C-alpha cells in the first residue's frame, strides 16, 4: 500500500485533528498489530477507522471478510481506488458510535482490529462490549496510558478498567512509538488485546445495576466508598453501611481498591434489599 501521506497529498486531503486522525504508516508495526489479533482464514473482522487502508489490506489477506467503518467521507475515493480489486472488503461510511452492530455484522462471529481515535477510545470500547452481538476479541491500538488503565488491578482500578474487565480479559501485547504515526501524536500508544468472555466472570443479578453501583462508587474520586455510594445512589449512610456489611466490604476503602467480585457482591446486596 502507498504511504498515507502520499495518498492524502495526491487527493488534497489534510488530516483532521478533530477526528483524531493520526495515520500509522510503518508496515512492520501494522503487521505486528495484525499478528497480535491471531486471525484465522475463516474470520470476519470489523475494522474501525481504516484511514487510507494500510491495515485493511493486511487484514484482508488473513481473514475471510473485512468490514471497515470510516467516518471521514473525504477518504472514499482513496479507498475505492486502493481496494477496487478486493472482493472481501466492505466499507461502511458512518460513525461507529451510531452504527447498529447487529445489522452490520449479522449473526456472524467477528473480531475487532482497529487503531482507535484517542478522543473516543472509551466510548468505542463501551459500545463494542455492551452491544449484541459482542466481538470474540478486540485488538486495538490506543493511547498507552489508556491501555494501562484498562489492565489495572485493585489499588489502581477505574470505571474504565471495571467496565472492560467485566466483559473480557485485557492484555497489553505490544508498545507503539509515536514516531510511526503521521501526524505524530504527543504520546506513545499500545496494542490492547481483549479476549471477550461468553459470560461475565462474576455473578450479578443484572448488568445495569452492576454498572450503576460502579458509577456511583467512582463518582467522587479519592472519597471513601461509603461516602461515594451514599452520594451517587442517593441513599442514607445507614443503608449504605448495611449494604457494605452484607457484601463484607470495609466502607473506609476507596473504589480503586475494589475487586470485580466485590462490586458484584455489592450489587447483589443492593438488589436483595429491594432496590
């Protein structure tokens, strides 16, 4: 594939900072990301933000079908020309956050491989993991700091890490220097691989209540969990203390120290009290 800068220049297209456009141009890095996805010849792949198609071409060689969702319609003539001879690549023009994934991929199992725009990484991960059907795996290039937050363990947990780890097992599988992007971003990236669970690893009465509890717990950073829950759920201190005691959680702890199973126990206690 042609270097993205040369392609964009040829079509008089300038990267849009507002779309978080940083084009990965190094072929070795692109191949490393695709290798991290561990694709099979029978796989359907959803790519988000194909840009000028550097990674799309590699994916098409290793998978049965590639569905690429791109927001920037200025790239349409570039991709139409570059992929005119490909029979297993389909482009969808629109916002991934607005796309009906069930309509897009149908009933086929699928895997996600993408270089995600930094500014909406969390929203895209949430969309993919909360939608039905969920992907089997995600292999995504994200800001290094975000990747580290996703894989965090108790003492450093966040709403993002709780949300992702509820749905899948994340690992950082590669580091990516900023120098391999154009325009060059201010920060380095990492490749995050998430194996999505068939069912969550913890027992909860329903997902909505689980995330309601987590959002409340993380709603007031650095506060003790008993105070965050009282404020976030609008409950009295007495009720919150009862819930925490039932779940066997010390109310003076902070949300970032809690394990997934503790959030699940708290959710069960909340539902058992009739909320």
